[in-house]
C-alpha cells in the first residue's frame, strides 16, 4: 500500500506545482487534470503483489483500481477486517512528505475522498477501502512526530501482513505470522518435517540466509518495509520451527545489514 501511495505522490508533484498557476480553475477541475495525467502511466507495476490498473476521478472521488496477486494477498481476510485496512492506509499517509501532502491538500480542497479497489487477478473478487474528505483532513492535520509516525507505519505493515497469514510460501514452508519483538521484526515460519528434516535446514542455514538476502531488495514494496525497519532501528529475524519436533533455527539481519541493502 505504501508503495502505491508513494508512486502517486511523486507522480503528481510537478503537476500540482503547475496547477498553482491555474487560478481560474476550480479545485475539482485541477484534481481531474492531475488524475488524468497520472492515469496515462497505468498500468503501474507494484511488484509481485500486482499492479495499479487504473486511476480515475468520477467527479466526487479519486479511485485507484489494483489488480492483486492472490498468492500474496488474502482478499477474504481484508474484507473481514475493513477497519484494519483503513487504519493501514491512513497510517501510510501520515506525516506525509512535501509532494504527498500537496496531493492530499488538492484532494481535500476539492472536497473529495480516495477509494482503493483491490481486485483479485484470479477470482475477480473486489475489496474496497475508502478515505473520506474528513479522514484525509484528520491525516493532514494530525500532530505526529516522525518517530511516532514511523513506528505506527511499521506496526501497520506488520498488521496487514498478518491479515493474509497463514501464508503458504512453498511446499514445505508456511508463514504463520510477523511480529515486532523488542528490537526485532520476526518472521515466524513452520516447516513440514515430512518433507524436510530440521537438521538439514540447520546445516544449510548460511545458504538460506544468502538466498533471503538476494530477495530482500527485489521489489519496491519490500524496500519501503526495510526503510521503515531502519528508521525504527529494528533488525529482521527469520525463525523456522518444525511442525512435529518443535525444533527451530533462525538467522537475522542487523540494522547495519539492512542499510547495506538500501
């Protein structure tokens, strides 16, 4: 979600600045022009999670339509936790950078809202998240320090991941949950020991760590998550537990390691 928001904010920065000169235009006309220009960039790839297929202004609200990969997103869980979704999106907008604040101000001044429509690529199922004008005003006017904002963003990124858990990563590995534990963000995995022995996993822990490292900075959304971890001074821990023996192994990336990936 944060990746989607960031892409939109950066795209409209120069457009917003130029619109300041269009004093004869109404706020809705300015917003409509911004959205039309940005919509020409669609589809916008957001990595393995999917793509922004369309951005439109219906005269009342700005609407994003996203085609999402249901291997990564549990739309049924999102639908049942609409308030959590709204909280995540609101947090991603909090304490906005200059270009993002200009975009939000433009939407608010047009007395409009922002609607996110997530559509499953396979099922076609749609789940919506809507921020009203008042929601956006509250976000823009909120008095929050950068530190509190970053911590809240990290918490919400963890929460939105957990909505899709348990998540089958591969035939032997299931992501059960993501958790903030002290100075770490911990991925909790379960291993099917009928297919892989924990002793073999432990023998190959170095290779596993290198494999994970190679994927950490592969996508923009992952990079944003890593940046948030660094801002909150959190390391990453990957913990694997056997489903029958209860034995576990883990490896971690310190904050300095994460910084080297950015």
